[in-house]
């Protein structure tokens, strides 16, 4: 056996065949096209927004006094845009004030900010939920729930 032949080899003994090289090039092209297409179509911008993490206090007043019958207060945590919130009620009572944009004392709800939900002696009944909706309306989440007496 010739020592020179071991190091140089002949043209039929290659480590990677041209077919494998073509397959790898096609695979790389497909992956790059998928990544570029994702950014061009804006699919990367639609990553789900996470709901704010905040503490809420529901205060049910006494019927007949001058205070609101049900008040929702932001106790701490993340700030929340008031335009992204609403209060729903599953019971027989009515929600006079949905605590959406314009109903809070500011457009950004921070610790200490309150909203009167039920006023004027209406019945506070059922389950109240503070619902947050992500920008674009893609997702929503219940931030707080209150079971009325």
C-alpha cells in the first residue's frame, strides 16, 4: 500500500457527497425564508401581551348611606390603562359605571385610584369582574372578581 495514496486519495472517495451539500443548502434557504417571512408579515409583533399584575380592593358600602354602593380601588402593582378595562356583572344588579376610560380619575390606573361601580342605591348583586383587554383585542384576562352579598 502506498503511503502517498492514503493522504491524497482519488476523486471517488470524498467525505461529503454533492447531494448532501445541496440538501443542506436547500434546508438553510427554507429556514431563512421562514424567518424573513415572519418579520415581513408582522407575525413577530403579535406576541401575546401579558395581563398586568395588580392588587384590587372591592368595597361594598352600606345601603342607604351617601357613599357609593360598590367601589373598586387599585391597591398596588402594575399600572393599568383605563381604556383597557371594563367591569361586568353576572347578577341581577346593574353596572351604572363600567370603570372604562373616562370613569377612572385618570387614564392610567395606579395605586390608590378608585372607581365607583354602583351608585344611587342600586342593588349590588351577583359576580363582578374587572376585565382587561390587550391592545388590539387579541386577548383578555380577568384581573379581579367580587362576589356581592
